[in-house]
């Protein structure tokens, strides 16, 4: 199973973007969504260093809520 991480674009330099999520910054390739118009502040789904699609702020927040729930369940299971 693969997961895409929601990240917010900080800066765009040609086909690369500096993105942030939860205090972590990464450089992300925009080549797979090069036909889309992107701006700093936009949210993207990132998988293996590549932006795979754009998303709204609400979609990004929803994804993070689900990931947080998954981590809580994993922690609870590991403490049994």
C-alpha cells in the first residue's frame, strides 16, 4: 500500500517546489503535475518525492486526521 502525504507549497523553482508538512520541509518534483498551475500556499499530495495531485486545504486536513488516527491505533496496539 502506498500513502501520499499532504504538503503545502512554500516556494516554486521551475519544476521543483519546497514544501512543508508538520514542521518538515522537503524538495518535491512537480513533473507529474506540470500541466497544473500551482502557487505558494497550494496543497499537493506527495509520494516518493513527487507531487501526484493537487488538493484543497480541507482535503489535506482530512488526510492528516486519518493519518493521526492510524498512528494512535498503532500505538495502542503496540502497548498491549
